[in-house]
């Protein structure tokens, strides 16, 4: 009996020693061997490689935006690589939108440094570009001149940024409530949204182009603010606005209109399960997919996945540009709705189109390997930014805003990690999280 027990004990001890030696051998394996093992893992799961490349692209983009922040708390609007000089001018609307996307990225990436920068910048904008209405203290008014920024659009983008903060309190919470009330005052009885620069002016053709942006931005901001202030009037506003937005769409569909309306109504659908909201999202997403390069010209393989241009309602199959990022944002919204409804066919179609668009965007981003023809110090100014198009290297903060927001939306709402239990232990620390 004792001899048999001793043999069993010896076998167990020997097995444990062999396992320990094997583990240490793996840990001590040379870098070349570890790279080979990692490459084999990537080959077995190419989709994991794609998700990781999207993650890194979003992370680089967010950090580039931070690098464009000035000591005064504002942002350099853009950069012209061919001239090695800043892009002239400034656009408060695009700065506010970029800051909102940066706040979203900071939370999604769980990056404390990004969040600190975003929160400080939001506080700066609240202090310097808004004020309490003297006649109505519950209202927060944008103070920028209408020529600088449309009041409804600016209030919406600033509210969106505040709503992305994980811990909204104090003065920033009061500011978000005041902007809520300001936008509520812009809602009309017929469901439309008053986007006039001044309430003393009549609607005119000069505001027609604003339809593509400002109403969708306002509705999207109200839906994002719902998580901090879940008030029923916000969903009621979405329902009243739907016929008006559908009319806008029938009159002049565009990529910009689809981008903001898809996002707004996808959020509304997730809160209400209203079938009419989903139908509107699908209508716009289907229109977008018909304008995507599913085959690239033989001499321009990098066009694949990008979206064609629209000129006065007509499709022009010219070089795709950064508006592909806005299309990707709309497709993220459509994927969310399709998944929530259990519509696997739509989800597959939208997700395939979205992943092709993201592949195009990742391929356009300035990275260290794509900046080798620049001097090292200059290359660092561009690393992480997204250019205007495949034929124009100019960068702007809002180009990167839309790209990283689409990428993080994909990672949070569309992609499904397929790690093993062992991989998940380390990967969970870096996977973007929803806010």
C-alpha cells in the first residue's frame, strides 16, 4: 500500500515539475518564437486582427486630437502637410463636436488622461461660450455670434459632450440642464427644430444646408442626455420630429443627414422600441450602402470600402473622402437597431458594409509607417490624424472626430469579442466599454 502510494505521489510531483518547466520555457522563449506563436494565433482568427487594428486606430486618433489642444484649452483646427503649417481659421462647431467625440473616446478607452483633458476642455467651453439667460435662469445660452456658430447646433454638440461624461455633476450638470432647456425651446409644435441663427429672423434658403446637420445634432444630443436626465418630452420630440425629418430626407438625402439622423433615431429606438424609428434608420442605411465602392478601380485599390460623392443629388463615383467616416457612424446605428430587432440578414449586410468602410479609414490614417517620408519631428504632428481624402492629405480635427467615433461605435455595439477564457483575462482591460 505504501509503495503504491509513493509511486502515485512521485508521478504527481513529476507531472507538476514538468508542467512548471514547460511554463518557464514558454516564458523564457525568445521574442522571435513569441512572435511566431502570436502570428499563428492571428492567422487562426483574422477578425481578431481587424478588431485590434480598429482599436489602435481609434486610440491613435484620440491622442492626436489631444496633441492639437492649445495651452488656452482650445484646438488647432487642422494642418496642411504639404505646407507644414496650420490650417487657417477656426470653427467652434467642429471644435465642440470633436470634444464630444474625445469625451466618448476617453470613457470607451478607459483613459484617465484623455478624460481629464476632455473634462477640462468642456468646462472651458461652458465658461467662455455660454451663459445663464438673465430673463430665464433655467436656460443656458450660447454666447458666440451666429456668424461663428449656429446656436442650436453649438448647444447640441456641447450638450452631447457633457452627456458623455461618466460623472456629470456640479456646474457641468447645471450647464447640461440649461442646454436641455435651450434646445427644448427650439422645438416647434409641428415637430421641426428652429435652427435660425436669430429668433428675430425668418427662415430662408440660407438655412437649407443646415438641415443636414443642426436638427440631427439636436435630436442626437437630447437622446444622449436622456441617460442623465430621462425626461419623457425628449422621446415625444423624437416622435413629433419624425415626419419632418422624413420629409427632409425625401427632399434632399445626403450622407451628412443620414449620419446624424441615423444616430439620433437609433438611440430613440433603443429607448422606445418604436418600429417607425427603426424603419427610418433602415431607409437611410440602405441608401448609403448603394453608394459604397464594393469594387475598386484597378488603378486605385485603396478606394475599396469608401463612399462615392453626391453632387446635387447625383452619385459621382470619384475618389472617396473622409465623409466615409460619417457613413460608418450611420451604419453603426443601423447595426444596433438590426441586432436589437434580431434581423440577422440586415445585420450581416450592414456590418459587412461597415467593416469595409472601417478598413478604408484605417488604411487612410497617418501612422508611423505612413509618415516615413516626413522628418521625425514633423511626422509626430500627423501621427493618428485622418486626411481629407485619398488625394488630399490635409487634416482637420473633425475628420478624426467622425473616424474615431465610428470605430469605437463598432467596437462597442457591433463587434463581438471571441477570445478564449485565458485571452479575455488580459484583453478585458483594453476593450472599449459603453457609456
